[in-house]
């Protein structure tokens, strides 16, 4: 299962801090891009907004978050909120289509073959399906999973850095404002 000709891997956030993507067979020199997309879990937007912390609401107000965090910022913010804040971990699940037993050319439902769990304390746990150990393409599959995982973490780190900058900017504006209000009240 190789990625499309444009080397884009659809990375889908399906809610509760879970991200899925097809595990591609990639060469060592492959240039692969992620294409993050959210999939609604069925709850209404108004209910979701009530559950979100104020901090994320502030980030979503007044301007496009996507402009602030480049092109995929909102994807990662949703993942932060749904993964770390609600469930304590983010899970990356690598999927591979399972061949139909009657006709090997037909593909049926995807099978979870690799999983990475990123916990709130920074621990990362990786799991590989035992059946892969018998596969001839094991090295290519692991390399494909690792490449997608590395690109995901790179994008995630970029968004976290942007969030830190926003917090520092807000604090740098808030502290002088509080000081001025305090001076006005005391005088």
C-alpha cells in the first residue's frame, strides 16, 4: 500500500485524541507530506464549545487560527484538546488494508498494524502487530510508519511553539495592563 502519486498521506483526527493514517511502503529517500483532516465525532458544535477550556476559545476568537499556526494549526489544537486535556494521551494508529481471502486483489477493511501513544508526561509507547514480523515488507512498513510519525511530531512541535509564543505575547500585554489598572485604582 503506497501513498498516492503526489506523496500525500491523509492523517485523520477521529476524535478523543486518536489520529489514523495509512502506513505506506516508502523508500529511504521518499518525500512524503501529511494532509491533516478532522472527522466530526457526531456531537454538535455548541456542545463541543461548552466543553472546551477558555484558553482554546481565546485562541479561536478574532482571526483565523490556521493563519496563526500556519496551515494545519486547528487540526493540532483540536488534537491537543481532545487528546491531552480530555483523555491524557494522543494515539497515532497506522492502518493497512487487509486483503480479501477469496481474491487477494480486493481490499477490505483496514487493519491496525502499528500504534504510538504519546502520554501527557512525554512518554511515548509504540506497538507493532505480531503478524507483521512474518511479512517480507516489514522494514518498508516500519520506515513508512516512522516517517509519517516523525512528520506528525514535527508539525505538532511547530504548533506547540506557536501556542507558547501566543501565551507569552498575551502575558506581555496583560501584565502592563494590570499594572496600569492597579496604578489608576491606587491614585
